[in-house]
C-alpha cells in the first residue's frame, strides 16, 4: 500500500466519521425522550472524537 493510498483511506475515514456525527445529530433531534437524545448525542460525540483522531493521523503522515 502506498502512502497516498493510506492518506486517501484516512481522509475517507474522516469523512465517514463526520457523516456519522451529522446523522446522529439529526436522529437526536427526532426524539423527544431526553435520555435517548442524550445517549444518541453521546455516540455523536464519540464519532467526533474519532474524526479528530484520524485528522491528527492524516496531519502526522507527511
């Protein structure tokens, strides 16, 4: 695997994680149950953390 392929895969992982954040945020806005909304937003936060991790990896791999 070339470095370029790796970077492309990492970039795609970032996009996937950000997409998941948006999807979970939308789902959270669709429910009225506070506990469920909180759980879904917690998952969104986890996905955001993953995106930040992959962005750091992307920036470190020069």
